[in-house]
């Protein structure tokens, strides 16, 4: 049966939607919109990594001995010089390469602050009440780190240009229990939001009641524009330096969306003082970074122009998928009140806002027919979307035909959930009138 036959456009009634859903349940799909994974076409762009570094001679690369264990704790200078400015907006000497996961670096860094404290400051474990500001809808991985260490989370509304800075400034200036804030300046999960220059200047300059107030800056989306040649370099660290708060930002990124998943390079960047602190913390669990993998990436990525072209190819593949997703939503949902989304200019995520009280039901209805969406409430730091209206999704792993089918299912489940809710309200009102 064709895709169109399985998902007819806009059934006219609640009964028609229920019949469609029952028919789909009888032969469920296997489509996943829940995680930002590279498609096979994207992975093919980096197949050469599997044969690198090749028969490289032992010794130096860019003047550095890449097999020198003690000399490589900070990582290869040449690769830091290539990736640091592009992914973090920070020069090579203030960047360290460690492992392949920025999430692991963020988790480990919060752990170091918890156990040791930032230079000259008490460890968070002995600082009494410690809370972090969490923009929402936001990144469940950031929330998970807070839960692991028992850190309090204070939600901050996200606007079209970033977090609501009036709320942020008022909280940070007056509450000494707020020791930090999660930030994702480009293509924030799940909304795809890009922080404006004004927002970043205010984050950098605002007074803070906590002396160790820190911006935990996740720059994973720094090069994920559909046309990365026109994307500005990351600016938050530079804004902090210009505002006289050079110590404020700790920045993280990785190449996991540039090369092969699980085999990338993770980066940490900060002021010179904060970098020295971080490198001292690393001595407890390792003396060197994986310079062999760094050499592989240096020989694959080669130059800034090569990276831009590589990311442009990723962008074309991703943009095609988002166009399919959005075309179905425009066709099937444009007439529905309470439905909206922001067209992404890059990244892996789209957050669909549906009528209040419907999101969890939509996720259940979609799962019943084999389309997986993230768990309801994942976008909120409490695990509870009070408005029950946000549906994050990522189409990156699916083919265009699969995305069209998945999008039709989601859209029709939105209509079904909304129709169910309207019918339940009508029934309740009728019962109320009959008792009056």
C-alpha cells in the first residue's frame, strides 16, 4: 500500500481519524524521530576516516610529536588551532582535546566543580543550595547532568532570540544559589533557536550574586547551519572577555555531527586560568589524550575551507529532510489553531507546538502505530511539560519517503488527539447542562 493510501490527507471527522488509526495499528511502522543520529548518507561523507592515519611516519605532526604521552594532554596543536576557533570561538592555546563526547566533558567538568570547586571557590558539594538556570524547552542531556549531581534546576523561558534575558538577569543578580546556566547559542535543542548578539552580550555582562557564576556553553551546533559558510564564529566566550568576565564561560563541542558518531573529537575551551584548572583536574584519570584519533581527524578535515564544504554537504542532506517534514505539516496542520513551529536554519531538531493538553496523547497515538517521538516532558527540566504542548523531533536518520510517512502520522495524530479532546469537552459540557 502506498504512503498516501495509508495516511489519507485530513480525514473529515473524529470517527474517520479513529478508523485510520485502527488500520495503522494493524500493521505498525518502524520509524524513529526521537534522536539526532546521522543518516547513512552523512556517514558516507567520512568513510575515509576508517583508513586513517594510514602509514604515517612516527614522530611529529605540525611540529608536535603525536606519540609523546606527557606532551599531549592538551591534544594536537594543529587540530586545536583548526577546531578551536570554528567550534568554540577560542584560540588553540585555550583549548584542550579530550575523548570523543562533549556530553562526557560536560558531565566530567560539572563533577570537577562539584568535588574541587573552581579556582578560589568552594566546591559546589559544600556550597549549600546550588542551582543552574535551564532554558526550556531545552536539552534533556543538560537536565540529566543536573539530576546526576543533585543540582537544582530553575527553568527560564526560551524566546525566538534565546533565553528570556529579563528573567535571567533578575535571577542571577539577586539569587546567590544560582551558580550557573546552560547555554546552547546556535541551534539549541529542541527548538533550533539561535541566540542573538544582544542576548550573548547580556549573558556576558550581567552582574551575578554567586561569585563563581558560570555559563556552561554547549557549542555542539556551531557548524550545523545548512549553509555554514555564512554562519558567524561562536561569540559567547569573546563577549565574556569583552565584558570583563573572561572566566565566566566554559565551552564544549565535538565533531560527532561532522565525522562518524562515537569516533569524533571533543573539545573544552576556557580562559587560560580555567584551562589550567581543568588540565590539573584531568591528572587524576589520565595523562594524555587520544592523539592517534586526533591525527586521523586532522588528516581528514585538513583546513577550515574543507570543514565548511563538508558541513555544507551535511546541511544539504539535512535541509532536504526538514523540507519534507515541514511540507507535510503545512499541508495537514496549517489550519489548526495552537499549532506552530520554527523553520530551522540548521541543526537536527524541530519542536512542534500542538494545542495544549495534547502532546503526550499524540506521542502515545504515534507510538501505537510505530512512530517513536521523544518521551513527553523530556524538553522540560522537571520532566513535566505543564502545558503538554511540545513535541520535539529529529528526522535526520530517515529517508525522505520515511520522513513523509512519519510526518503524516504525527500530523494526523495531532488532529486525532485534538478531536478527542474537543469531543471530551463537549460531552462534559452536555452532562453539566443536563444536571443544571
